[in-house]
C-alpha cells in the first residue's frame, strides 16, 4: 500500500475522483486517511488546478489516501506522467502531518514554469473555488 495526497480533480466528488478511478480499473478502493493542508500556491488552469509547494505559501486543502500500488499507474495516466516525457505535472513526494506523524505521500505538483500569468486560488481549496465559479 502507498499513500497519496490529492488536492484537485482527484479529490472525492471531483471529475477524476480517485475512488471512481480505482473502481473503473477494478482496483481496491482507496482508503481516506484524512483531510489536511500543505503550504503552497494553488493556480487555476481552467478545468483543474496546479500546486507548487512553498513553505511561505497559503494552506492548500487536500486529502490523503492509502492506495493499492496498482492505482499509481492509473493516477500517472490521469496526470499524464510518462517515462522520459516532460509534462505539466510531475510525480513527486511530499511529507505531510497526519495524526501527528510525518507521512510521505506521492503527489502531483505542476512544473514551476507552467504557472506564469495564471490566477492564484488564494483560498487554497480547489473544490470550493470551482463551485464558486459555477454560481
């Protein structure tokens, strides 16, 4: 089992809901371990957000899941992570505080050079931001 931190369209109820992605591929359902924040800058790419970690940034809302190793390939496909190809998202690791313990999680930030000129989501919460745009 592996842990993953999701902050955008992979969150529960969103278009790429991590649980639904697992179900479509007949992979064990991810187990939600908690809702947490990391410090950084969240940017609006239109249909999805992009995160750049920054200790001086704002709290960015997300969810931590324990997932089957087989789900990593599915998440990489959703985020367009391919060996030897530079894309918008990168597969990385972040250390989060979960129930008072430092926990390593896979996550998908964007490349720093990709956010030039984009609006920052100052609330740090993609779901609330997306919903407010629909009203």
